[in-house]
C-alpha cells in the first residue's frame, strides 16, 4: 500500500508517523531524482516544413515582425478557417529561425486543452526543462517560469488554431482533472508570460479571443481572402502558367480567393490532368449549384455546421472527395475513418487494415492497485500459413497508395518521421458532413469505434506507451453515439480509457468514461455480469482516489455481495472485491475491519492459489500495511520481508511488485528509527525503478515524499524542504487543494518548518491542514488527529502552553476512542499530556 509519510512532533514518539496516502495499498515505487541535463542552444520546434509555394501577401509578415519586435509583443492573425493564417505563421517562424538562430521558436497547437498540454510538454523536452519528468509535474507552471526568465534567451511562440475560448480560459480539464476532487488548475492563458524576451503569435477564428489574448485591437491582424493577384500567383505556383488568365481569375474568384480552396482545387486538377483543366473544373463547379446553394444557405444555429468555415472550401472539398472516391474508394474510406480521430497525432498503425488475427476481449479482475489480476485466457490466432504474407503485403501496398493519394490532395499531412498523420479540422468536418449527407456517417462511426477499441489496451503499466499515443483519440469516442450493435464495444473502449485515465490521475475524465461504460453494461449485460462488476469496481476505485469514501464503500459492498452470490465466496473476483472494500476501510482508518477482511482474503488465496502466487503476496502486503498503521511494526516487518523475498524469487528483483515490497519494508524500518537501513532500501528501489519503470512513473510524488521523510529524520532539513515544497505544489495542481494527499504533503512541509524553528510558517500550514481535514475526512479521522497532535507541538513551541495542552488532551482522548488505548500514537499523546501537565 502506498504511503506518504507525515511527521508527529515531540519526544513521545521518536519514530516517524506516517499519514495517509488515499490511493491504493500496493503501489509504491521510489525513483531517483532526474539528472541535470546540459541546456541546448536555441532552435526551432516548427512541426511543418517550409512551403515552396508560399505567396507573400502584402505586408502581413512585416506587421507580424513589427509587433513581435516589441518587448512582450503579442499579435493575433484573425480570420476564417482556410484563409492561410497558419501558413503565414509557418513562413514567419521559418524566417525567424533562419535569420535569428539565437532565438527559440516554439509551436503549440491550441485547438484542445490536451494538445496545449502536449505542446508544453514538447517544449519542456526540447529545452530540457528541469523537473519536467516528475510524474505529476506542473508543466505549464514550469514553462511559465522558464519563459519568464530572460537568462534563457529570446523566444517566440506560435499558438496555432486557438479558436475555442474555453481551451485557454477555462480551468484545465485534460489531461488532468479539475475542481475540488483532483486539482484546480488555472487556465492555460495565465501561463503565457508577458516577458520582455518573448513574443506570441496567435492564429484564431475568434476575434474576441484574439483581443483577450493580445490586449489591444492594434495587435490584431485581419487575415481575409487573398488579393486576386496573390491568389493567381498561388494558382500559378501550383499548376504552372494558365492558358487563360480570365479563366484563372474566374476560378479563384469562384473559390472566394481562399488559399486552402485554391490549393485543393489545384491538386484536384493535377490529379485528373490531362482530362481535367481549369476550364473543366470551373464548369463543374458552376454546374454544381445545388450543393453551393445548400452551403450558402447555412444557418448559424445549426451545430452540425462550422460557422467559421468558408462555403467555397466545403464545396471544393466535396468535389475533391467525390473524385477520390471514384478513382480509389479505399482512399476515400481511409479519409472518412480519419475524420473521427483527434485531428493531430493519428498513428499510422491504427489506420492500417486489420490483419487476420482475432482478438478475444477479456474482462479483468480489479484489485487494490486498480489494475487487477489478468485472466488466463489467451488470444485466438490463425495458425494458417497459406498466403497470409502476400495478403499482408498487398494490404500494406494498398494503404500506402491511399495515403499517397490523400497527401497529393493536401487533405492530410504526415509528421517528419512519417509515422503520424494530421488533418485540417475543416477537412474532418467536411468529410463528416459528406458522410451524413450520403447516409454513411453511422457506418464510419462504427468502424472508428471498433478500430480504436481493438487498438486501445487495458490500462496496465506495460501498455501505457500505447495508451498515451491513443488516449486523445479514445476521448473523441466519448462524444459519439454508437449504434446498438456496437454499444458493448464502445463500453469496452471507455472502460479501458477510463482505466488508463485513472492510472494517470486524470480522475474527472476517468469518471466520465467509466460512468458511461458502467451504464451501458448494466443495461446491456445486467448488474450481475462480470464485465458490469468490473466497470462498477473501476468506477468505485476512482471515487476512492477522489476521497469519496462512502460512495466507494457502497459500490464495493454491492460488488462483493453480487460476486459471492454469482461466483462463489472463494472466486478470485469475489476476493478482489473484498480486498477493495478492505482498502476503503483502510483509507478511513477502520483498521480492525480492514484487517479482518485482509486476513480472510489472504488465507483463502493461499489455499486457492498457493502461498507464492502474486495475488497472495499482494494480500500479505496489504495485511502488513494494516499492521503498520496500527503500530504493529514487528508483525508488519515479518510479513514484508516474506513478501519481498518471495517476490524476488518468483517475479525477479526488478519486478514492480518486488520494488513495492522493498519500499514498504523501508517504510517500516523508517518508523522503527532504522534510518540507514531504510535509506539503503529506498536508494536501491529508486535506482531500479528509474531503470525499469522510467523517470516519469506516476508514483514519483510518493517516492519523493518518502525520500524527504528520510532526509528529515536525518536532520537534512534543506533537502527535505526542497522536495516537500515540490510535492505540495504539484499535489495542489494535480489533485486539488483539499485532496488528502495534498493535505499530507502540507503537513510534511509544516513538520520540516517546525524542526527548523520556523513556528509561524508551520502553524499557518498546520491550521489550514487540520481545518480542511476536519471538513474533508472528519474530526475523528486519524489524519485529522495527527494534525491536532502536530499543531499542539507548534503552539507549545510558540509559548502557547495552555492552548497546546488543551489541544493535545483533545487529541489523546480522540485517539483513545478511535485507535485504542495501546496504539503507539495514543500512548504518545497520553505521555505528552502527562509531561506537559507536570
């Protein structure tokens, strides 16, 4: 069980008192601090190559340069989609990179909050920002600090496609949760510094947002359709000199002088040459008046239409799409499928036609760590060898031909590595509108959901790389309404996505996805179905993470009773549900109830699975944690040593479960005052974890807190404080100011202040922690009582003897009632009361 240590003051207890980590029991890893890296020299992170067909449009680039040359300059390119705002920004960025190599050039796609966060992460990696690899690092805040520091050099940032005000001015909800239960992150706009060494370029369709971001109307540049001479120049670059300037002029005017429409039209003409020409394209465009009339009759209140999109663009797209479909249906189908993904970072491997392997969906038992015990069933595969290789080669060749056609029409783009694709949002919208008009929308929604559901694995750590790559796309599925025949597949996708979101601490999104999965499964499969119970369990685990103990307990009881009736008292799923319920009791400080259930689970698993089965070892570790919280150190140590040694033999010395057992044993040593033994184990765990799991594993906050505790107990106050401040700030951002883990981190920092004689700082933090803990956890919760104990010592140190004695007496009586007469914490408080009274 993960433990974030919290300190009790005074001579009554020489050891380290450990507060609650309201996560799950068996998930503690200790990682090394990241190594310092040599800062790179400035360079550009422009995700697009320079356009050889770029047309310089009057003095727009000069206007951008003028605004960006000012200290803290901001400028917004404002206009309809497809008018070339991003192309202007790309060209300007490349010019700056070429002419001013000492300046950083950063590119952030601002279409969604998830992509803004991703963009900041990319920048953090590019500049090798210290602290970025902490699992719960506040990347926006780190970036803000870095950008604000003039010693880091001059920079320019492009916020591309910032069309949605909510993305930048609402509290961040992706990938991290908001509000009181997870964390209350500020809006992204507050992380854009107004530092003299930097400037910001925004491309947006939203004039109000442009004004809000730049602060002055004078900083906004209207980007409308091209001047006719510029449009003709663009067409000539794409197609060569036209045979008739009049026809060319008519065509660009028919296309509203919009660069995207002109580029698409040119690609269409090139693809069909010599059977198509400017004249024939223009005639076809004018002949299709019914379509144009429908587009021009757009009602701004129709949410299925994009009010910022040019009608000419949509019309041109449909002409191009019809042609692609007539020439290569599979390419049109590929584009249709891609239109349902998040528009950026679409992995090519997901888009490729599926092979002849049949994947069997498996339901997972959910254990305390939230991932559970894997079902032993395997995947069904086709053992035939006939012509599979030839078929696969043909599929690959066909896919590459489809991609080539779509790229030729400028409808998709590929990253520099050729592994991921992106689409213009307008192309996606146009595709969906076409599919809707042709009655194929539902069919491609089904194909999209099935493709993502097949590709998105369960949320085990081993799958995180794949989950991370697909998560933004899985999130898109939440908003689609699938047909009845794929409803269960949709539920599976949401379940797996919610599982992964929970593992990343994105609790709000996890709850949203899991709630929908649960609802579907309850309706389709019934409340007693194993898959339904798994959904309820995972949903309850999210509630547990959010500190909503009562709701979680009710659901765990429901699952446990149903499992007993449906599967039997000794079925693995039943035992898992019992362990989860015990975890809830553990988090509430209900040790006896937790111990009773843990013992029952452990003994049954020994009989059913064997003494060295990983699930049995997990039960033993959970029971040890319960002993540990009751101050039964020897019993805890005995179990933990047994778990650690068996894990080393059964799983390997570097297995995550083995590392967890070592960390738990180190915590027990720490509480026995065996500092050197504890530190030795912690260092070993951190070094192995960094190699095995990576520096960005999500349990890093816990490991940092544990290391800070060891520093504190050795009197290394400055090192402890530095780590604790970092843990506290990241916990506030990631989890929320009143989350139990945040309160524990604040109490730990208060402890370090107290040990340094910084009484006022310690008191301020401890009072805040105690009052919030009373509201959040209850007046008799063990963590609240620990806060009372600590505050009493602070008051005594300040000379407030009467107040300190009264508070300590209240704490002692409450501990008697809650923890029992012989609990070490109770004895410590009673001893302190006696000493202070004499």
